[in-house]
C-alpha cells in the first residue's frame, strides 16, 4: 500500500510538471513557434542536407550551405542505430520548448529524491531549478542543444550519487542511460562542465571511503562507472568519432599558423586564443546578478517603452518621434563587460537565502561538495577577470581550451545552488523550534547585511555600457 502511495505522489508531481510546462509555453499548444535566432540560422545552413535527404532517401554527410562547405556531423546528421536518440524522443514528447522545461523539472526532481528530500520539497526545488533565468533565456535565443544537455545533468548526477550510496545496480543503470542521453544531447561543452562537477563530487566520496578504509567499495564504484561509461560512450560512438575526426581540421585543434594577423610570431599552439576563449567572461561584481537581478541592467536589446525617461530624453535631443520609438524598442540596458547578454543570470533571492540557511542547519557534509563546485564554477566563469585560474585551466586542464564563452560554466552553480537551498529547507523543518529561530536570525542577518552593502555601494558602480557611444553617434546623426 505504501508503494502505491509513493507512485501516486510521484505521478501527481509528474502531472504537475506537465501542466506547468504547457501553461508556461501555452502558445505552442495553439500551434505557434517561438522565434529562436540561432535556430533560424541553423535552418538555413541545414536546408541543403534536408533537401538531399528528402529527395534521395539517404544521409548526406557534407553540405555546401555552411561556410565554405563542411561535414554535417554537427548539423543534424543522422546515424544508423541511434537507439538512444529514440529514447530521447520518447522523453521529449511535449512540443518544443516545453519539452526542455519538462526535462529540467524531471531530472532535478529525481536528483533531490536521491538526496532523500521529501517529494513536495523536491517538486518546488525542481521548479526553482527549471525557472532559473539562464535556463529559460537560452531557450529564447535557440541554444537548444545546450538546454538539452543541461536538462540531463541532474539525472546523470542522480545516477552517480546512487552508485556512491552503494546502490550499484540501480545507480549503474541510471548513470548509463542518463550519461548516454547527456552525450546524445550533443553539447560537449556542457558535458565537460558536468564532468568537472562529477570530479568534485567524486573527490568528496572517495575521501570518505579512504578515511573509512573501505577499499572494496572503491573498487566496485570504479567498476560500475567503467561499465556505464563504456555503454554510454558506445551508444554515441559514431557521432563522437566523426566529431573527433573533424575537430582536427577546425579551430578546436592546434593552429598551423606561424604568425599572427599583426605579423608577430604565433607562440600558442591552440587555434583559439585566450582572448577568444574568454571573450564572454562574467564580471566579478556582476556575479551579484545571481541574487540581485538587474543590478548590472538587463539585456543588450530591450523594449523600455514610450512612457519612461529614456523616451523623453531622446525626444529632447530633437530626434523625430518615429525614430525615438525605434530607439526605445531595442535599447541596451546591460552595462557589464560581456559583449552580448540576453538577461541577468538570476537564480532567485529565495534560493540564495535558503543556501545561507543550509550552511547553518544542514549537517550532511555533502553540502560542502556542492558548495565547492558552485564556488569553483563561479570563479571559472570570471574568465579573464580572474586570469590566474583561467589561464592555468586553459594551459593545463585537458580539453578546457576547446571551449569558449567561459561564463556559461555558471550552469554548474545554477544546478548546485537549488540543491543546497532545498537541503536547507528540508533540514530547517526537521530542526527544533529554538534551532529554527536561531538559524532564521543568523541567515537574515547575513542576507540583510549583503543587501545593505549593495545599497551603500551601488552609487559607485559605473553604469555605462559598451554600446553607449554608438547610440550617441546615431542620435547625433538623427537630430
């Protein structure tokens, strides 16, 4: 009877995720499609191969529609025996992009259950993860592969933690399937960042095993992961091998140039320069966007409306009304260091507060593993703003120099923070009343103290954006 009750509760949770996903993206139920700029560009590049596929009923592995011609290995090529892809299509049965939001919820819910969190709290934790600003924004611009890979991250982590909890058969199966789905999502940068998270988690558990002198468990864990890894990689071998072959002729491999564009001698082996890799580096102070939204503005293109001070200011510069309306319909409100930002990477002030609560109330040491992973991802996201760590990773960490836009590693923080927060919520309600009041007082003091510091120092921020001079020039020409 208890088993049936558990399945009943989980069934209601899944139904809730379905309804929320469809309601949030309700226009897709009306047959509408979200405009995704990256997908529009991809559709153009993939047209030739799609036409060839439809005409000849066979798969082309080359297209002339992308750049000067290139293999279609990363342009939606279909390979034989893609059984994992079929499983993925079964899981993503909702219309896009509601399917990705649903996967966000389900994967994170399973992870929290593995961490022994109550279903109701796990439900709200999944919502906190799925509605993290960055995870929604990438759907709007068409980073589907990235969203796809992020969605399976919690499920992979759930399988890994089951193995570390000595549930070898169940954990091995979940790890194998989830890892196969993660690789099949085909965004190797996100998968690489997931491996960094798993490395931190693994160090935590291996330290515990070594401390307990439980070397037998270490052997079993390594064996289970080896088997799961072989099957996960094997089911994606065709795409992995094809991509590996092509990468040798792309900017992801070593440079054959002896001299730079300015005539200086090229001293780096990597085809991608450090400046290119770190072009999208999160500002150190900009990190406060994680819990204080819009402290560094909004996006690079935002409609600020005609009822605000900006519209009145533009009119006061003798700009015609029609042009003034065009200006305010796509104004840059972001004034950080990154070239393009669609929205602040906001994880939620409630999540941030509950993370503080967790530091006081959660006695399980696993919280420190997630905390270390979150802090590491934050430091790495600073890129050129913390060059000592970034340059070290580029030079010495295998494959780290294959990926750009280092700010996107914050997805690890955006996964770890809700985990820590829900652990805090869970153990807060298990604590005694006296303990609860003490934790609330301590957490509130820290939270309010941080907000007070922000209020005091906000006037010292330089609110100038990179495109300010361009807009001044355009207004001068229009007036």
